[in-house]
C-alpha cells in the first residue's frame, strides 16, 4: 500500500491494484540497476523523481506512472519494451 499525495485526499492509503506486477517491475529495475552498478539516488535523479519515489517503485510498493517507468528505463539504458520484457520474465518466475 502507498500513501497518496494528491491534494484533498485526506492522507488515505491507496491499494496497489496489482501487487504481483509492481513487485516484478521492481525486481526488473533492481536487477538492471545492479548490472550497471548504479545507486538508487543516481537513477532517481536521472529519472527526475525523488529518491523516495524511486525506492517505492523499485521495492514494488508504489503504483508507478507510465511516464515514471519510461524515465527509469531510459536512466537504466533500456528501451521501455526491454524493461517490460524483463518485468514479464520476473512475473513468470514468481508463478
């Protein structure tokens, strides 16, 4: 679950609609970041997001916006489709 940050949301907690997908995406991102031997801070900065926001996505906690995933893929020197393929492989391994 993730705390929402929208104005007027009264601090309610939003459930991740697909926690398995979020976890697989996070695993794919983490694996690639480690291949490149780069820090979370590095990728977050290059993706133009806060380190906390990036960590939430990498850990599978946050609901990631498509634009953020695209920016992360670019920071990891991957095409968006390559990151999607890695995520799909991680999903298959979880089953």
